[in-house]
């Protein structure tokens, strides 16, 4: 009976997971160094090679950083390991005081964290301008290899994210995990990872603060990185900026061949900088674990006391909404304030031949995606986003799925008695 109960419960969860748009939920397995599911608390192991990030709240999130150091992110991007604010996922624990500022932003399409800290304490080399990490990488196995990301922001459960990106430097980071899509904006587009030279404020625009601010906010949705809306005849289309690269590769004949890709004109700023609302601030974040327990070679024998278990969350609890009571404007890319562009933003040294282009100017159209959603709304938001709450066509669809899930879970409980 226990086996039958598990099958019913698993079927219920799978039904809700299937309701997500294609490309949102990761379908692969956890990396070989990772636990089978997000788990908290776990034993302290500052030598861990686990690579599972959880992105759940301002107090509960993880970052990738080098396993040894000091190291540059760009030199170790396939090897990075997970460092978490709490003792979870068999990962290394970020000591109190390392994180000096965080804006945790919840939208209807993604969760985004913008932050500051002294990441030399996470073995990042001092002065490292940073690198970009994502689930793809040059070999298609991820940077880092086997890296995974989950979040509970979308629906209250540990959702495995297919598309995410993290920019990490010695003193700044930005992280986005994409949990929604529709016919116009895929999760891959919302987490476009090939604009790494452009930096955090261009690729992941939002409310950036100096160190010292710790806040959780709802936020409007940005246009996909590099997309610029153009309205003509009541139809919205998008020009897409492609990052400029030049280099040399060895062809099939064994001879070096030069190449150039992307645009030679770089936009001065993203299409919009979304605004934040409903912000809740706090003085700092802290796990309360003594620094003496988190030295470079620290390995515990049991999980630390004082942490509640969440091992793991499996049953969906609510409609995915990216942060709850969001207004209709929060499901649309909104042009609220002038963007600061790439100036002063985190960059990457992944390629020494990379070039952000020439003098900033307007976007150059290299591709176009059309939407029949009509003209942008008064806030500059594309009509294609309005009402697109996590890909569900209507409330009835989710209600039906939720009802089936509830019945299955009740039946599962009955079988256990």
C-alpha cells in the first residue's frame, strides 16, 4: 500500500509540474556531486563539491564560487561549487558577514537576486571582475558541470529550473532563475546567457542598491536580455542585440580561421529598468553559525542545531505566481526609470578577445520576434505579457489540476491507514 500511495502522490505532483510551459522545468538528473533533492539542514562540509543551488528567499539562497583559491571565476567556471546562506544541499555554508547587501526580487517570470559581498572569503580572487555561469556552458554540460538550481518562489515547492544565470565577481553578484514562459517569451529568452560581457545591470536590470541594503520586493518583469520592442501598425516586434566577439578557431583542414560574430554597435542600456514594489527591508541576514565552525577545512558530523527541516518540499501548495499578489503591470516588461546600461556593471573575462562593441548607440536589429499583442501599453509594457501568469491559460485549468492533485493526495493518505 505504501508503494501505491507513493505512486499516487508522485502522479499528483507530476500533473502540476506538467502544467508549466515547455522549457521551464529541468528534466535532467541532479549532478553527480549533488544530493537527490534540495535538503535542509545538512551537515557542514566546507570541502563539499556539491553543486545544487536553492533560491528561496533573502535568507535562503546559494551562489556558485570556486572550490579552491583564490581563483578567477572565468578560469574555474566548470568547477564551481555551491555556497549557501543556510546549511543545506550538502553545500558549503556562507559565513555571516560575507553578504553585505541583497535585493531579492520576485516577478511573475523569474526570481532575481542582486547583491554585494566580500567573495574573496568564498575563494574568489581579489579584484576579479567576474564570470557568467549557466546550465549550458561551452560543452553543453553546464557551468559548472552538473550544476543545478531550484526555487520555491514559483509555487511553494522545490521546482527544478531549466534556465538560470549567475554573474559572480569578487564583490558583486546577480542571479536569475526563470520559471515562466509564454508564446512570445521563452524561459531561455528570459534567461538569455550569451550577453555576459554586458554585465549585471544590462542583462538583469532591476533595483540596484549600494551595499548595506537588504530587501525583498515584488518587481515588474524586464524584457528578455537584449530585446528591444518596436511597434508598427499595431504589432509589436523586437530587435535583438547580439554580443560582439572576434577570435580564431581551427577548422577541419587544421588551419586557423578568424571569425567575427555579433553587432559592432552596443546599446547604451537595456530596453527598460523594471521598478520594485511592496519592499520589506531588514538590517542584515545571518545564519548564526559560529565562524569557527566554518573554517576552510571544517567538516561536521551532524547538521547544526536550530534549523527547521524542509527535506524536501514535494507537494504543490499554490498557483505559481512569482511572488503572490502582483498587479497586471507586474506580468509585463515595464519601462519605469532610465537604465544605467553596462556602465559600472559586472563584466566577465571569459574571453580575452571579447569586445562590447563601439560607442553606445541604438540597438542593431539582428533578429526579430513578432507578437500580435498590439502596441505597448502606457507603461511601455508589451501587451503580450498581460494576463500571462505562469503560462496557465485560465484559472479553471489550474483549478482542475489542483483538484486532481488533492484527490490523489487524499487517496494516498487513505492507503497508508
